[in-house]
C-alpha cells in the first residue's frame, strides 16, 4: 500500500486588521485566504533561503 497524505486543519491567529487586509487581497486575486497564506509562507521561506545563500557567498552581511 502507498502512503496516504492526511490533511489536518491548522489554526492561525490573525489580528482583525491583518485578516481584513488578507481577505481583501485574496478576493482581489480570486483565491482563498488559505491559498494566499500558503503562497506568502512559501515566498518568505524562499526569500530566507536566498538571503542565507547570499550571506554564505559573502554578498551580504548579517546586518544587511
């Protein structure tokens, strides 16, 4: 038998103003709040990896 992916719900607490802004942005992009948050988290992770890579190459310092 193959592995079955089990999706579990996760609770993310947002300030009301952030939730309102995120819902508006999701609506503008014709997507769900969940998809929007997932894309934002992925982008933040990719940027973090890029910054770490630049620091390792000596292109940036820790402060930058």
